């Protein structure tokens, strides 16, 4: 996971695997495991710090591909906790 200077949060396949690891072995939901993983990687979010999120093209092999919308929503939810305007269209 990386937050670029331009505010792009890049989520890679390894990050997705970690979310599944926490779910399978500790019973931690995607939202809580993403929050935990951000702390481990010293990524802090402030209002306006994330302009976009880039996800892997596919869920890593061996994991249910139908879970991607749930993972995306969990990640967006954590971002919105720190930046309520994230993902909201402004006029």
C-alpha cells in the first residue's frame, strides 16, 4: 500500500491478501483489517489527502472475486472516516 504525493492510494495484491489473512485467521472484518494495516504501514489520512484509490485489476488467485465490491467499500469507508468528503461529488 502506498499513498503518493498526488494523493493516490495504491492498493496492491499483497494488501488484499493481508485483508483475507486477518479475516480467515483472526475473524477481523475487511474495514478493521484495512485500518490496522494502514497503522502498520504508517499511513495517516487527513481530509483531502486521498484523491483517488487504485486497486489491483483482479482479486488474487484463490480468493472469491465477488468480494471486491465489499473490499472497495471497506476501504472507502475507512478513508471517509478521516475525510468525510472523499467520494462525494461537489458542484
